[in-house]
């Protein structure tokens, strides 16, 4: 006698069992309702992905809205402005390209949002454009510029020229002959009533590393030596004495613009320069590029 098999099926009176990822969707729905985003409906000519892409990529909004020729021109223009910003980084031309890129990005984004503004009065259109400009500037362009300058590239003005310093190097990789950019602390030596005082203002210094930790530097009348190797005396170097470079320090002879007021002796200037020549690794900013595109930054 054959036995009947029973097959379990989901009852039509009960909903299907919740999946493991269901709380994620529930949270998304709750947040959307909380922010009233479920009441926002984009026109048929716009998509959420296009809105986000046009907000993040300069010129792409014009390409998505069309015509295609205008979109390609906007993308090429934004690319050229971004390249100009990098080439002339820190210069007035680079700042101008940066501002123009932000303006073009904002114009393209507002152009993509035209279906939303189709029946709006002029005042509303102007406010939307201004808010878009502020949002792009504060949320994208300002943070992007800050990250570039603090993590990768820093423009510094030296002798009237802009020097680009890359900040990705480590102090442990520095050796003799490498050029470094470092911070200068404000310092003072001497008294105004006794031979004059020498001041060093806080700022930035740069130059080649002449000696590293544990090297012996000695000075004489016409030259100075590093571990016995003679080199020509640099401006305002002392003519006698010696020192041993401490651990985690370099010996970098500073290039400073000296302004003398009163009766200040050469010995006082040399002592102040020598005091500033011992640079700690904690003061390291980065290494300047020898060339930035076609511009030579470091001269031998």
C-alpha cells in the first residue's frame, strides 16, 4: 500500500518570512520618511543617479542634459581648467582656474536641474543657483583643496616664486644633498642695548641637507667640513668652532632675508644662523620637486 507524501507550502494567510537584510531596507524607509524625501518626485527628464553624478563630476551635468556637443565641450573645458589649476598651483592663474571651474560646475548643475525650475520665478532660480554654488564650494571644492594642501602638495612662496612641495615623503628617507622644506620657529638672540639683537620670524625655510645625525661639522676661515670633507663657506657661517648633529636632526644652512637695524655684529648674525641650522625631523614639511612641469624649482 503506497504512502501519501505531504508537501509543505507557504500559507496564503501569512506573509513571507523576513530576510536577514530586511532591517537595512526598513531603516532606509524610515530615514526617507523622517526627512520627507518620500514626497520629493523628480521630473521625468531627471534621474537621481544623474543628479548625484552631475553634482560630483564637473561638466557631466551638461553632458547628461544635452545637447551632446555642449556636454563634450563642458567636460573638456572642466578638464582643462582642472589641469591649469594643477600646473599653476599656488599662483594667481591657478586660483583663477579653480574659481572658474567652480563656476562652470555650478552652471552645469543648475542647467541639469532646469526641469525643476521651469515654472519658478526668477528670484527662486537665483536663490537655487546661489545655494548650489555655496554647496559645491563648501562640500566639495574647499575640502578637496584642503586635503591636497595638507596631505599631498603644498605651495610655498620663496624669493617671489611659488615652490611646490610634496608631503608624502618620510623624514627617515632624507639623506645628504636632499632639499627639504621645514618650518622656522620664531627666535631671538642678543639684547638691543648690547651689540644689537637678531630676530628670526616664524615661517618656512628650505635648502639642501648638508649633514645628518651624528655627522661632525667644523668651521674654519675659508671653508667648513662635514666628516672631514671640505666645502666652501656659505654666507654668514662662523669661521671657527664645530658641532655634532644630534639624533633625528639635520644640518641645513638657512637662506634668510636679513634686515639689520642698529649696531648688529657679524658674530651675532652667524650665531643666530647657526642656531637655526639644526633642523628637527618634527619640523619637516616635505621635499620640493626639482621640476614642476616645465618650471625648474631647485637650482644647484
